[in-house]
């Protein structure tokens, strides 16, 4: 099928922000209600639900054979992103995860330049670095507390943990680049994301089986001192409602919005909006704390305001650079 016209860039920017707003709010919901469950089992169930929903929305349409390999690659990047982030978080801390998350636009820019789908610009690079600097400041300026400082030494070397986070960020950035390539071939988002999620869920099921079959790995994923998770396949009480929320508002809706953003924007621009996640998460934490005062959530520190200014200044520059680039191409044409 011939590719249709891409959505307007304004719609792309709104979609990218909306997707990351969903992720930001969802992280608070998980902290509030998900309970004790193996993270491997959780991401497997999440990916399986995504596969069923998106394939159903696509009318169980099978993609042409020429696109099977690229769809498989998309599923692999999804797998690397989910597992890399989860394992990195378990081996380190939310601080490390928060520092690495906004680096995705750098990897997306590098991949886009290598694949010839994107041109770098000084303004775009400055904007990306500003947004990353804002996120880093939010993490480093916050006073240390029990949730961000572990009394125990890390289970593995910091170089290995950083390498895992690099893989997760490369996986997330690659997802944007690969889905953009698939959508440019005229496919709608539902079958593309659905079959890729099916590939991802199969890989996750295999990884979960092997991880839970090893006692040391299971202990690393579900420490006994934190309550454990049985044999790894135990669902905590009250799991269903937060699981439905995560599937709908942290998977189906944001993945749809991300495909819209990928069609309308360059990969690095769409990925730059990951910097909005800590801002939305902080706002959601304040609201949640007002409604649930006893919840085990840490309110954002007032120093965060400077990081927020850097984030939005960087996103503004990225958006301006993107629109300026489009205008220049139109004038040349």
C-alpha cells in the first residue's frame, strides 16, 4: 500500500508529549497499586495484552512477507527496551534510570543520521542537551533519601549497569526509527505494533521462564527481604485493576500516540519528549499525595523548578529546529 500523508507536525508534538505524559503518570500508579510481582512476569503480561489488542484492532491482518523481518526487528527493540530498563532498575536505582532515560533522543539522532532519515542541526542538538541537562539536574539536585540511596552495594559493577541502560535506551530509540520505517510503507499502526508486540511477548515469555528457573536470578528480581514473589508466577492481591490501567494508559494509548509522533516528526524530536516524563510524574505525585496522604510516595523537591525550565526550554528549541528544518525543505522544493 502507498503511504498516506504524515500528520501535521503540531499533532506530532502533541502526540509525543501525550505519550510521555501517560508514561509519567503511569509510573506513579505502578508505585501506588501494582504490589509485589516479578517484573519479568509483569512486562510479559503487558506485552501479551498489547499484542492481542493491537492485532485485534488491525483485524488480524497479516503484514506482507517483505515486512516480516523489519517487524521482527521492531519486536526485538521493544524487548530490549522493556527488559533493559527493568533489569537496570533492579540492579541499580531509580536515580540511575532517571539519568539515562532522557538520552534516548541522542541515540535516535545518531541512528537517524546513520540510516539517512534525519539531518543533524546545531539548534536541535543544543535543545536535546538542554532537556537532558534539566532531567539530570532534577535527579542530582534532589536531597538524598531512603528511596534514592541504597544501603547495600550494587550486585554488579557500575559499568555493567550502565551498559544495560545504554541497551535499553538504544532499544527505545530504535523503536521510533523502525516503526517510522514500517509506517512509511503504507501500513496502519495497529497491525505493525500488534505483531511486533507478539514477537516481544514471545521473547519475554522465554526470558521469564529462564529467569524464574534460576534461584539466584529470581532472588535478584524479587528479593525475599522485600516480600519476594513466590516462584515468580504469583499475582498480588488487587492486581487486575492496575494491570488494566497499565495496559490501556501505559501501553495501548501511548504506543498509538508514539506511532503518530513517529510519522510526523524526526526520530530524535519524538524521543526528546521523554524529558517530559519526570515533570508529569512529579505533578501526578503531588496530586496522588493529596488524595492518598499515607501513600509511600516522595514529593518532588522545590529545586526541581530549575530542571523543569531547562526541559521545556530544550523541548522548545527542538520543536523550533524541527519546524525551521521543514520550512527550509519546502523553500528548496
